[in-house]
């Protein structure tokens, strides 16, 4: 049963865990990779039926690709300023800790077990939608293949719902990150 609250709580819990500990990711070969710091990450959900691409990019990816700016907010603004408009890609930039927490939550939903190596299949095949995650040196994807086991179908469905929930939650997360502070009239009199 799908529950946006369950996904949000899972994501928040993983984000806090990653915030206080180092992140470990499953590699494509099945071994563990120790992340010594923020990992440049691109996560994409593609719906081939309407040619929609929802993309999440980590701040570490911006830094690796020399997007100018002294901090996350400035790099995010610079990226959006430089980006070409008129495409069908909807890109959201996320902080590194958030990207690491989301990756961990994704793995726990079955991506680590059922994700396949390589890029997601292009439009025109038997796949209506796919999720592709690019980490340094490797790509993994999940897609609705016709030969999937019931466990794979369930894991893909949960990963897809988690992605959409999280993607839609990013604007609220960033709004809270930049909340102004308010002072009472009493504070102003001092």
C-alpha cells in the first residue's frame, strides 16, 4: 500500500542517518563503496508515454561540473541561469546530504537488489517508464520490463512512487531551508 507519509518518513530518517554517519552505497558489482564525501549524483525518472523527464541533481555534481558559486544557493541559481529553456526536462537541484539520504532510501526500496547495470532503455522499446541513477563511474536503472518478477514489479513501483513523492517535496524542503527569521516588535525596541 502506497503512503506518501511513509516515504517521507523513510526519506527523512535516511537523511538524518546520512547526516550523522558516512554513506555506504552498493556498487554495480555488489560490493560496498565508501563515500569519503559528497558524491556527484543525477537521478532521472522518465515517462516515455508523454516524454517527461524529472531530474534531481546533487550539489556535488554542480561543483564537479564547475558551476560557479560560493555555496549551494548560488550554484543552484547559476545552474538555472545557464540552463537552456524550452526542453521537456524538469531539473531540481538538491543538497548533497539530501541526495545521499535519498539514494539510501532508494536502495532500501529495492533499487540495490533489482536495479540493472547501465543506462535506462531509450524511448521506443517495451518500457513505458524508467528510473536511472548516475553515480561516479557507473549508471544503474530500473524500468518496467515485461519479464520482471512480481518482486521486481513491486520494488520498481515503490521506487517510482518514492521518486515522485520526493521530487514533489523538494520545493518545500528548499523553502524551509531558506525560511526568514522574524522578530517581534519588542525585539526591535532593544
